[in-house]
């Protein structure tokens, strides 16, 4: 789960996830939305893959990335559980 939160902590990686929310995209098309080097983009892709947030498919020399929605849903659920637990504790203090 730590990999997941680390992956979501960077604004560029969150932007990549937003782009992929519209469907799979080639790495080059995603990179075109950013003004950073190819190694930097590759690093962001690797962090997202390690966290399970995206999947890569190779087609010849092209890599297409797709969003792994189930992992995002799991993270959102965990965050909501934390918020709910915090709200429950506030009720106990009254």
C-alpha cells in the first residue's frame, strides 16, 4: 500500500492517471503532455506500474499504458475507511 500512496503523491503521476482514465494511450502520447525528459517519464511510469496503478502492453516498439481501475478503487476505499474511522473517533470524544 505504501507504493500506492507514493505513486499518488506526485502531481505528474496523478495527471498521467487522469489521462489514462479516458482509455489506453501510447507512452509517447502521454509524454507529449509533459515538458520533462524521457527518462523522467519512464521513472513515473515505473512507479505507477510498481504500485499496480497502470499496466503496460507492448506492440512492436510501442508501449501502451492502461489504468488499473481496481487498484484505484481499493485505494479510494482505504482512504474513505480512514476518514470514517476519524469521524467515529470524534464522536467518541463528545
